[in-house]
C-alpha cells in the first residue's frame, strides 16, 4: 500500500516519502475493480488511475490481458459526470494506447465528448482521439477538427492545433488540407492559439524554403501579438537569414531590422530571444552585436534569476568569438560571482576568464578560489577549461594559474574533474616551456596519493616523455619509484616503463635505474617482472655491454608506424613458415574503405558496383593479393596505395563502371569495376580503351580484358601505365568501354552466338598529387598563404583534399564563427617519406583567407613538393 507523508519532530530533519512508495502492480490491478462498482466513488477511482499512470511511467509493463481488462474497466467511468475523474480517464486511455479493435469501443464516447457543451471535455477528447485513431477514422472527424481550430475557446483551439502537429508526422496530407483554418488561427488575438498555429503552419511549410520566407515576410510586419509566437517567429527569421545569402553589394541582412526592433519589445522573453538570435548570426559584426549586448547587460542586474542566467549564458557564448564586445559587461559580471545561483556564478566566472585582461588575472584567481568549493564537479570542469584558455592567452601569468590548478588538484573531486585539471597542466607544460619543471613537480606530487589508476598511468607516461628532457631529471626518480611499492599492478608496470625511459635517455642515470629495475624482478605481478627483464636486457642492465642508441630507444619506447587494427589482422592472417613475419607488409592506411554499393532505379540491386566478386579485395591488403595474382602485374613490386572508387558513370545507366587507382613506385594500375544492369544482354571481351594523350609522363604497358560480363554479375578489367620511378606524375585519362553485345534468349537464358561490337563513353579520370599521399596517423607536428573563400571551414577542407593527408587530433573541425584556426596533417609521400604539415588559417571581414603552411619531412625535396602542390 502507499505510504503517507511523514513529518518528524521539529528537532529532527524533515523527511518526505513518496505516496507511491512500495506500490505493486498486482495490488493496484486488484484496486482497479472499483471501476466496476455500481456506485462509483470518483475520488477513489482517480487515486487508482493515478497509481496506474505512475506504474506505466515508471516502465512497468502490462500483459495484453491486463491492459485489455484495465482499458474496458476505465471505459465504464464515462458514465460518471465528475469532471476531475473524466480528465483522469482521458489520460489513462492515452497512456494505454489501445489496439485498433479496442479503439472502436471508446470512439463513440470520445466523439460525443468532442461535441459536448463542456469545453474541457471537447479539448481533451480531441487530444485523445487524435492520439489513438488511425488515418481511416481520422477522415471521419476531420470536419470537427477544422471547426475546433477556429473555436472561440482557446483551450479547444490549442488542443486541435497541437493534435495537428502530432498528426502531421503520420498523416501529413490530412493536416495540409487545414491551411485556411490554420491561417485564420495565426491571426488570433489569443496568445496560446497564435503560438500553436504558427508552429503548425511552419511545420507544414518547413521543407519549402520560399514558403517559409514568405511566411516570415508577412508576419514580421506586425501581426503577431503573442510573446510566445513572437519568439517562434524570431527563430524562423534567424533560419531565413542563415539560409539566404547577404546582399553582396550593400552587405545588409534581410530581416535584421526586425530582429533589432524586437530588442525594444515589452516582453522579456522576446528581448532575450532576439538578442540570442543576433549573437548567433553568421559573421556577425561588432556594430550588429552592440544593441544585443546592451540589453543583455541590463538583464545581468535583473532581480529574476532566470533572466540573469539567460543573459550571462548568451554573453558566455559571445565571448568565445567576440571577447572584446563583452568587456563592457565585466563589472556587472563580477558582481554575479557571489550570486546565490551557482550556475550563474560559474558562467560569470568563465566569461570573465575569456574577456579579462592580464592585469585582472590575479584578482579573478582570488575570487575563484573561494568560489570553487561551493560548486559541483561539472561546473568546476568548465572553470578549469576557461583557466587553461586564459593561461595560453597570457603565458606570463602561468605561475599563478599553475599554482591555482595544483591547489585544486589536491582537493576532493571526481574522476572527470581531476582529469580536466591534469589535461590542462599537460597542455600548459607543452605550450609554455617555462612552466615545464613546476608543472611536472605538481603532477609528481599528485600521483603520491592519486586514487585513479588511469590518471596515474597517464601521468607516468607523460613523465617518461618530458622528464628526461629537463635540467635535472634525477629529482623525478623518487616519485616514480614510489609507485612501484605503493600502487596496484597496472601502475607498477607503467612506473617500470617510465624508469626505463629515464635510463635509456639519460646516460648518467643508467646505473641507478638498473638497481631499481633489478628490484622489480621480484615483483608479484608477471607484467611488472617481464617489463623489468626486457628493459634490463635491452639497456644492458643484465651485465652485457649494450650501447643504447636511437634505434634501441625507438624499439623500446617508439610508437608503432602501423595502426594496431591492421597489425592484428596481418598477424592473424600470417601462416608460420621459414620466412619470418615482416611488419613492413602491414598496410599503413588508418582504415580500409569498402567499395560502395549502388542501386540502379527500377533494377535489381547491383551488389558489385565497384566490388570484385571476392569479398576481401575491398581492403588494401585484399587489393594487393588480387594484383599480385595477375601475371601481368606481379613484377610491379609492393603496392603503395589504392584509392577510393571513382564513379565513371551516372546512377541508373545501362552499364555501371567505377575505377580504383593502384599506385606503385613506377606504375599505376587502373582497376575498372564493371556491372551490366540490362537483363536482356550478355557482354563479352569487355575492355576499357584509355587515351593518355593528356598524361605525357605515362605510357601504357599492359591490360587485362574481361572475357564475359553477364547481367548483374560484377567483373574487373585492368589497364597498367608506367611512370618515372618515384615521381608523382599527374594527368588526365579519357576512357571508352568496348565490348561485344549478345542478346539473351528469355526462354532459355542462353546468349546468342552472334554478337555486335559496341562501345560506351565513360567519364574522364585524373591522377592527382593526392594519389601519391598515404594517410597515416603520426601524432607529431610542426609549421605558409590563400585567397577569398565562403568560410574558414571550406578553406580548411579544400586544402586537406588538395594535399590528401590525414588530419591529426580532430584539428580538421573548425569551430563556428571562428576567425582563425590551426590544422595538423600527417602522411607518407611516395618513396615512404613521412611528412608533417601545419596549416594556420585566418579570415577577415571581407572573407579573405590567409594561410600559413609549414612542412616537416625527412627529405627536403618532399617539403618543396608539398609547397609546389599548394602554390600550383
């Protein structure tokens, strides 16, 4: 049974218990028998329905029989005239979602209520009916719904309009017939009706950009009175502004004057919505921002917490892209640091950290120190990330900011919070050389009592990379070796590897490191002992004389040049033999690209558009096996790269052809994947005639035609070209598909003996510079110029596609409204030469993009070639 609310003595802490505590489905179903009583008790029936609704909303499932019994029992309650009970009945029917055969039982009662004189009955009956009936029954009540939309009672009209929004998802053609009534409701003086009518009208027209633009144009002239509808209209106006290009001659935005006029509206919600819309416009200028920032500044001192929160949250977003525009609000935001609402205080602090100047850093740090203990971890993470950005902005202030981070690192907090602090310290150490030694010591002190294994191992790994490069590496050894005695096996193994890195990279520390590693040979964990043994043997700590050069350190601590997934696959496919496993045979592509499938309209699925019959040849190593099995190409050497398939025909044509470009050191092989999509014909001697007159550095050396190509059975034909060894030759190739066509007898399915020679023109094919670049994820980077572009993101993607290199660490993603961006790329140039590129972009108010390109590679001529690709 339900437990009552219990209030303890005044001296005790008050405790409230849910009225639904301990209720069980079986007991409630027993109580539901009251629905069958001759004399209904409305209050008790309402209580039972409340419990049933609670069970349903908590995820309790009713069997088909239980649901049917409850449904039929609830329908008997229509005989009660109690308004409160009737509302509960409507809710229960909606939640039960009766099946089609059960709906008929209740439809007549609901339709009777829909025509009732009681407005509350009418509104709820409309909502329930539209929820439970299908399209067939919907047409029967369509006339009533149209009348309800223009009803004088706002509750009835809103119920019909909201129901229309739901019906639009399943029966859009019915709702679209209500346009006249909806248009009339949009002009209603009733606030809620106008709001719902506008929402429904926009949903009907949302896929027609011109219709939406006309709707916005007509309504922005002042016919919308409802503040809620006004907020909707502002959102639709922002969408139209975003989709329509600015006037190239005057630079003016359509409807901007309307947004600006909404800043003077009497309703606060409209002012906020307009201010937010202006701040989120693409390429918004300081002049356009000024009126919006002014009204948001006024809201910062409002007595209403919701207005203060909305204003500071919007200003926080503006500060990410236009920090100078928000500086006028700094004094008002400083007063919000002590706001009782911690969400407002957090946003105020993070905004101040983005907009503050160097002289205000120390003052802000003092205010934040008292504030941090009062907020939850999720808010603390936001503050930490803002402090990290501030430190990178003012590197001379690293001492105070680093000390602040180290202090909060010692305080209580969850994993994500601690990880955010550690990540911030690591970034500061990498980007501010002066902060390295103090930052590493802070990390060493933290792992002394760190409770998170993951963070301990990450810090130890970072210490192994940066520690040996400091002026006095020996001072970190004590902290690292302590982990071998005081931590779990995972951390101990990581500590052993870190010690070995110090021994391998700092010759003077070797003897001391060997002593510590020998002690680890008696550890209780296999992994720890094995690591210690490996490092001692490799570094010479077992008594043998070993010179640890770059090769030894690379072997022990270097990163793999091949993706782990590819290495695992190659090891599984390796068959033991006299020949040892060769790691250079592992593909370096980060991910293999399966050849896409296409369907010709009206035809059977052509599963092999670009897919060879054997499945494995869709991967890089599969391509290599395929080519080496063909005698004409077996002497070409090791395959360097295979491109993604390039379509040479349009979808739905008689013959579907795409091509894969296979790049070798001295050769290029074109693999044409062909599919015959005509059931009535059979093709023989299928070959592609390639004209290389526009590719002077290429000469055709071999070709392999396809003997036959039945309907819907993919096949391949190949053409090979020789090119200068190691030279990234480029050029354009024209292609003609030649074959013999034989008609197929429909009755027997056999092809006729006589055939006709025919040909089919294919699209041109290009070999470009990007074909000689292999995407490889090397996580190490260093650092050239461009012209007018649509956006910064478009410029970044254009250069990445031009170079054909692999973006690192997600740097290909450009934040919205960003004025500058850096992108890191890596790859392997033909000849197995590693290349690293850093692209730095900047865009001005005229959308002129400047780019700085920095290249690092093992071969200077390759760096020059990368510059030539961009400048050409």
